[in-house]
């Protein structure tokens, strides 16, 4: 009993001394308490920060996955690299092989749906148009077209300077009639080059325009109008009415005796692209005029006199050029 009483007294004494120390050093005690609380808060903040970083990382991963899943669509066929898979830079556009010089040389021409303008520029260079205007619904494609025009113009200037140097060297070597004739033939050949027919910037131009829906008054008529792989997109976006508007407007813009070079996409191509937008999906279900009926519409309803099928000249061409091409004469 005596030992228990002593132990109890010892505990009470230690407790009293501790209380006395707290009373004497309240600031130190409060500091210790604050330090403990700061440590607890730091641990809590660290946990919250790690949780936020984890959440942010999950959101970024989710956004990246959504971007990968999101496929860019071109409801008007305004593909940026449309000519990339259709044209081999070495061989050029095979359609140029079936186009006739008489359709373009010295003529005012219009290219509807010119995309990045490569074919428009190639026609101007090869066939020496008096003028050719390329129009496209997408302003970005028009910007691409002007970029290509500047590129072709630079190349043309290099070729022109090289030809001048070669001609000068030949003239310096001329001593007799035979050599003079040879030099003259070189000069004639140079006269037929694209550069001698005028600066490309004076011949080729581009404009952003929704051709089928535009109310822009046109005071100019054309000798040749190209509508290559465009009918499907106008048809899907504006239905049968849009197609008839397209054909009627082309007729009005052509001089008497003018021609329309038409490359319509087949119905299978409509089926493939019908879901690019809600509008195209809806119009696809209501279309009455199939591509095989275009000939009848253009001859009997629009008023063209006759039509030529020049598709045979494209036999053996690579993928993307297996579409028929027709030439309608006003």
C-alpha cells in the first residue's frame, strides 16, 4: 500500500511540474503546437497536390485520346493534299494528256473547285491560256493555290534565265548558215515556252467563292469551264437543286461555242462520303438525279449541243483517275 501511494504521488508530482512549465513558457508551447499543425497541413497539401496532378494527367491523356479519335472531315471535298495522292510530280496530272490545246490556248478559262490550284497552273503553263481563274469554297485552299503559283513562277524564272544563257552561248558559236538556222530554231522553241506568253501572275488568279450558291454578278463569260470531281460535293451539300443551279450557271457563263469539261464522280463515291455531315447524309437520301443521268440533263434540259467522252485516253492511269471525263459543247 505504501509503494502504491508513493507511485501515485510521483505521477501527480510530474504532472504538476509539467503544468508549471507550460504556464511559464506559453509561447514555446504554442510554437510547438503550431509546428505540429504546420506539418499536418503540409502533408495534407502534398496529398492534394498529388491528387490534382493525377487528375490533370488523366484529363490530358483523355484529351489526347479524343484528338486521336477525332477525324478531320472535309464536307466539300476541300482536302488539303488532294493532289498529293493523285499526281506524280514526274509524270504530272494524266488528265493533261487528254485535254486539247484548242480548248485553252488564247482562251479565257474558269476552273470550278480548283483546290490547291496545281492543275489550274499546269493548264496555264502547258496550253497558254489568255486567262484562267480558279475558284474554291475553302479560303485555305485558295491560299495554298497562291503559294503554288509563287512556286511555279520562281521555277519558270529559273528556266527562262537558263534558256537565255543557252541561247547566248549558241549565238556566240554561230559562224555559218547551218549554225544560224540551229540558233533560230532554239529561239522559236523559247517563244513557245510558258514564260514567253506572259507572266503567270498576269494569266492565273484564284478566288474564294461558293460557286453554286454565290449571288456574285459576273460580267465576264468564258470559252472553257472545267468542273473536275466537283459535282458530288455540290450534289451532297445542296441536293438536286444545287446540281441544276451549277449546270445552269455554267451554261450562262459560257460563250456560244464554249465547252464544259466535266468529270463527275460515280454514285459509289457518293455512298462512301454521304456521312461526312448531317447535311450530306440527309441530301443523299433525297437525291433523284444519279450521275448517269447528267448527260440527259445537260443536253435536253440545260441546252448543250453535243458531248464527247474522252475517258478512253486515261486508260491505265493510277488510282484516282478512273472517272469518266466528258466535254460538252454549247
